[in-house]
């Protein structure tokens, strides 16, 4: 006898506002500096302060951590809260090239090349300035751990592109992390940048990543060669949001930890913000923002999760480079 079909379910995301400056429409993303704003955490009281910190001896981050703990404890089994620490990679050689050539020439010509006579930007590496941005994040995390008792990530995820892995390792290596929260990033294919055409967004092989970042782990099914990048079509925003929903569903559906680090890209972080209902907030290279996310499993049919790139791109001719980036 056949059983009744299960009711389809999907995860619905929303941003819990009122905790971070980046959630506030009055905050200007172009001038925001996470190192000058306590990661944007607003100095305020919480409903749990009387219980947890009646003498006001705890830091703002400690009190926030307890507030999040209570939110999860008092939620039903279909609701969970997670804090996403989302960091954009530091400046890469592709960023420097786009600034050098200008966005129109970059988009229609130079982005389709592996590099010029002096610089390679295929699967772009960090520039010296980009390394300094990641080291700035490392210094700030060390300060926050020491003075603010910030809850460090319990899980680390990263895009498979080299600039993100470099950024993650410069940021989180050599920190005084709790023994039960070691920095062992898992590489997830779908946390990568907008896919297609731009060679900077074509990842290296799994073997290359393993050789250069041997302490990383890979999600199940991670392919040896890039299975998604194509030279002639580029992913649309809708398609990117669909794959972002897929990878967030994977994280929220399988990772029981609350504090999650995601080392990714400007376009992918923008997509994550759209999927979780956050306001638009553009991150400069090397910038980091935390966001408190509410995820509820509800009855219904999940949105489409197609990840196929679907936008043709116009190309053009351009003069060769005449100077060094």
C-alpha cells in the first residue's frame, strides 16, 4: 500500500533588522567601514539583557550572542536564526584591470582575456593591496575576539575562486580561535561569483586548489574541472539568485551551527542579500558585514533553482595594453 505523498516544503528567508547599521537605509554603504563600527553592530539594549547581563558588564557582542541564542531557543522547530559573516575578497588583479581600462572596455573586451602582457587575471589572485585588506580583517578579528568577545564563526564556507581562498586564509589564519571552532573552510561551488564570459570567474581545477590549500575541504560532488563557466553566456541576476537559494538551502538545511562565515564576491554577496530580503548594500573589496537571518521551513513549492547562465554578452575590439597595471 502506497503512503500519502509528503507535503512539499521550502525555506523562506528574511533579514532580522534593527541589530546592524547595514540593515538601516540611512547607512551609506559607500562610506561604511566595518572596522570603525564594531562590524556595524548597533549599541542598544536587548530584551534579554535583564536576564543575561543585569549589571551591564558584558560587551555588546556578548549580549547580542545571548539574544540570538534566546531567539533560537524560543523558536519552533521550523524556524532558525543564523548570523552570516559575509566577507568580500580583497582587491584582485581583475579589479585593478577594470579600474585601469574602465568598465565598458573591461566588460566587452578585456574581461574575456586571461590577462595582458604584464598581468594575469584568469581566476584572479589578490594584488598586494588586496592582501593588505585581508590582513586588515585579520587584525580586526583579533581585536574583536580579544576585547569584544565576539562569537567567532562555527563554520567556514568559501567560493572556489583563488582570490576568496587567499582572502579567507589571510583573514582567519593565526587567530586565537576556540578549539571547537577551528578554521577549516569548506569550498562550495555555488558561493562563487556571477558565472560566465569573464575569465576571472573561471575557477581552477580541484587538484590546483588541493595543492595550494590542503587544509580546505570540498563539498560532496565537487568536480575536478569547472563545470559551470562558459565563454559565451553570462549568468543573469535571476539565475544567480536561484543558485544562491540552492546553496543557502544546503547550508541552512544541513548545518546546525549559528555563526557562519562566507568568503565570497561582490556580486554573490549582493545575491545573498536579495535572497534573504536584505536591502541593497554594496561591499568594497575586503569589506565584511554580518547579517542576522531568520529561516522558516514552510509548506509549499520551492522557487525555481535553475543555475544555467542565460545572458549573451556583446564583445568589442580594444587596443592592446601599453603600460603596466
